[in-house]
């Protein structure tokens, strides 16, 4: 048998590798707090669980969920998009549900023909699923360099017209994981104009958009009625629903939704109807993500103070629940990893997100207050 | 943009096409009972829902489900396989969970390199997901002819050694959808020997295996400890759990499970933990699938009598909940479809499963007693 060479050769998914390291440390009797998963430890928005339980109460006969999601769920997405961004999206033709954005991101490339020389473009530092999807499916990938100089956003001016012609899919993730960089409205408008000019699709992964610490929400592609954009949203972060798997894809261009619906029909990733009931409850309220953000902001302030007191350079941190940082005395990601492990904290080395992450590390602070206090004590122990 | 040519050119998934036809008939005021979905209308095994509700009762903090499923779920699968088939499977290295078998079937080809000339082989009449997966992913596909003469099972003797060398994945589905054909233990043993000889993987889709009407369960690849086999099982049919999305992949060869685990990590198709609790409850009991089968048998007997009284030839029908039939006076699948619509029943034309289905049709009888009585009345009206 000829196995997929990417699977045979590729390194282990970083989460699995770090979890193995954690297991090893625990076996040695060392207590280490894991801060590697963007998986909130604070409660799910309570009406979600209540709505799922209520939906199950009379769910005696189960039936296959629809590929595109129930109309009620898509209507809830439409209502939320209208309320939050003023976007007018028809629930039947411009919205489709997904099992959280992870699977939707992985499957997106199936929509395209990759034999014609076109490429999928992603930031050189990224949520690993874009590159894993490209690797497993053998899709030509181009990494757009991110660094402190370009504010961890792809430099659109550095790309030549010849290069733009090779772009088929452009992934933009704002607020960005792992760096927390935020693309401005002007940046997104410029990108969407380029998409129209060179006929490519902007895939806008906005799963952290509702957890922000400034006065205004980060810009969203839902505010710009482009025909060359597909927006990926997830309820995992905004409503602490990682364990439920619920999200949505939206586009002002119904053709993408029509093709996605056809592509996703045999995929078998319809979300159970009773979980969609939870999604409807989550989307009916815009206040709880603001409350969650306020709680994250308090933690962020404390942790950033501690890190800066130790001489760390912390980037951004105006949205999401990650800290992205470097330290002049700990020049490699491996140095950062080991120094934090010595202090009792497991963080993700920046290189897990791409080679351009060398010298950086990411810390997830989607933790309880109690754990946050432990992190503070550990940071005070940290030797630099 | 260059869209996936398969999506642009291919016909609509047959279920969608038939549902559109149904909508049209309803709009014309014609009452038609849909018998096209293998989606049981009898209740889910009640302890499933109770277990999901109990798991939700204290599920205040949600966390990402594991790719491979919880150890408790995999242990339940292992215990069931041991009890039911005498199979010894290590839950940690020989079992992985899936969101029902549909997604697992769609994704299976990602495990392999398809650029070396190897092919995926499927029966010429099949559950459409095998061919859709191959089409969307551009995988070389070979259809093995099924017909009444070979009992709707691929004729292993008709394949030359040169041909066997091109096989990478061989899908066998027994009891078979749509024809209900059952492969004997000898057939499966022969196939697994060929897999060893020519180094290919047998993917055994056994989702109807526990709904049988004879004295003995249909043979399963779980009874034959081959190193060249991956078994796909689903709780959708045996426990009426289609709406929950829960299944498992098993292999006596841990290497497939290791690679599947690596391949599936970025896929985002982990099943929510509270649904896995329902899966554990379903697998703890072997009696309810027998009770469900007995109820299906009663319906089958009534419907087969009616069909035979009208001159239909009904094939097999010793397992599952499909009837596969033809009629000398209705020579095409289209003739069958229209005659049934005239009588008030929507069935699936055999051609929906492949060109070799011409002249046949499939009727799903996973219905309530009340609907079964309506079908009987409709069949008596049917003009042939």
C-alpha cells in the first residue's frame, strides 16, 4: 500500500507532541500547568446547555441532521449578523452551518481544482489546520511572511501582480492566532478589492472576533459586501462551546454556499439538531461574549504586567485569549519553552505555528481565576 | 477561480434530487410517502438519550472532544466486539471513534497516496458516498460489476492478478446497501487472503450487520484477525441513532489506527463527549438491535408478500431495512419510480446507486407500523 507521504513524513500535530511532553513531565512528578489549548476553562454560556437539554427532552426519534443546518439555526445566524454587523444575509442561500470552524477550514480546499497551478495562501504563522489541510490534500501552499516589522499581517504591497494571479484562496485570520494581530477595516477592504481584481477567494477566519478589549469590535468581512469572500465563524470561543462543535459559513455570494452545500452533502458533518438548538440560544445573546471579554481583559492585564516586569515583549493582546511574546535573554522558542517548563508552565513554542515563530511563544489565558493566580506565581519564579 | 470540476459537472446527490421531486409533488397537492432515506422512524434506543442527558447534567464547562474518542467509549466498543464477535481489540491502539460511518468513509482515502496508479475499488451499485468521495478527491475508481447473476457481490474470480496489483482499497459492504446481499464468511476470508497476497486494504462497511433475520448474524471481518482490514461500524442503524452521529473504526493492525489518528487530528470531527456517553449506553446492550430486527422482519414479511402478489421479484431481504426489487412489466428504474409515485410512494430508482441498478428500485421500510400499513394500501393501488 502507498500511504499518504505527508502522513508518513510529517511531524506530529504540535498539540499531540506537547501533550506527550506534559505526560512525561507528570510521570517525573513535576507539576506543570498546561496553557497550550485555546479551550476555555470557564463555563459554557448556560442557556446553551439548557437549550440542548430542552431539545433532547422530546427527541425520542432521531433523524439525520441536514447538511446545511436547520433553517432555524441559519435564521439565528442571519439575525445575529444583521444585529452585530448590519449584514443582510439570506439564511437559505448565504449561510451554511458547520461542526465548528476547524472541520470547515480543513474541507474548504475541496471546493477547488488544484491542478491548474493556483495556490492557497496562508500567513507564515498560522493556526496549524490550514497547512495540515494543504499537506494532507497535496495543495500548493504559499506562506506569506509575518514578523514584528509588518505587525504580523501579510504585507499586501510586497506581492507582485504576477504572484497575485497564482492566488486561488487567501486565508486571513483576524484577530490572529497565535499573534493576536488585528486587520483594520481598510486592510480588509484592500484585500477584498485585490480578490476582485485577481479573482481569488478570501477566506476570513474570524473565530475570535467577539472577544476584544478596545471600544470597537475588530473589523469583519461581514461589514463589506464582497462577492469574493467566505466568512468562517465559530461559537467555540464567543460562547465557550468548544465541546459542542458549532459554527457557520457565510457569504454575500450565494454561489459559494451552493457549491459548499453540494460538496458537503456526502461529507457527513451535519451537526445534530439538538446541538443546533444550543447554537440558536448562544446567538440570541450578544452580551455574554462582552462579559467573557471583560473577564479575559482582567487576566490579560495581570499577566502582561508580570511578563513585562520580567522583561518580556508582549505583542498586541487587544483581542482573543492568547499572549504572544519574546524575551531578549531567551532568543529561541525552545529557550522560552524550557524556561516556562522550569517555572511550572507549559506554553506553545512559536515554531509550532511556522518557522517564522522562532523566538516567540504563545500562552493561552482562557483559564479560571484560580489558575490565573497560579500562573502569576509561576511567572514570578521564572528565571530569566 | 478554478472550482473542483467534479462539483461543477456532477449530478446532484440523489437524495437532494428526490427531495426536490417530493417538494414538487407536494406543491401539486399530491400526497406521497417518502421511502428513500435509511433513517429509522422508530424511536432511538431510550437509554441513549437518557445517557446523553445525564452527561449534560454536569457538563457546565465544555472542552474539545478527543480525535480518537474517549477511552471509555473505545472500551465500550472493545467490550462489544469481544462479546459479539469474540474479537480482541485494544481500545487504545486498535479502535478510533467517528461521527457516524459516513464521514469516516468519505475521509478514508486521505490515508493513501493516489498518484502511483493504485485504485479504489467499489461495487458498481453502492452507497453513493464511496463514489462521491472518490469524485470530489479525484481518486482513481474501479467499479466491480454487481448483478443478479453474481448475487450482487463482486466476483473475486473475475479479477486477474494484474488487476489485483492495482487495487489499493477494496470496499466491501455486507449486508449490502442497496441490494441486501450478504457476503459469507468464506467470501470474506478469501477477500482478506487476496488483500494479504496483493497488499491492499479491505474496508468493510458493516453498518447493517446487527439487523438480520436469519438465525446467525451475517459474517463480519471482526471474526477474521486480518492485518489488511479496517472495519467501519455505526450506531445509526443498530440503535436508531442517525441524529447523534456516532460510530467506530476498528483494525487488528494498529498501524492503520495510528495513521488514521494522525490524519484525523486536524479534521475536527471529534464527537462531543456527551454524545459518546450515549454511544456507551447503546453498546452496553445487544438485545435492542435484535428486537428492532424482529419488528423490521414483520414489516418485511408483509411488504414482500404484497410486492410478490403484484409480480415483483424481491432480492435477498435477509438483513437491513431495504427491499431491492424489479418487475417484468416495469423494465426501467424510471418506470418503477413513476409507478410508485402514481401509487403515492417515493422510492429510490436503482440507477441512483450506479448504472448497474437499471431495472431495479430500493424501498426503505425503517418506518412506523402506521406508515407500513399505508404502504401496504398504496402497493395494492399500484398499477402494473
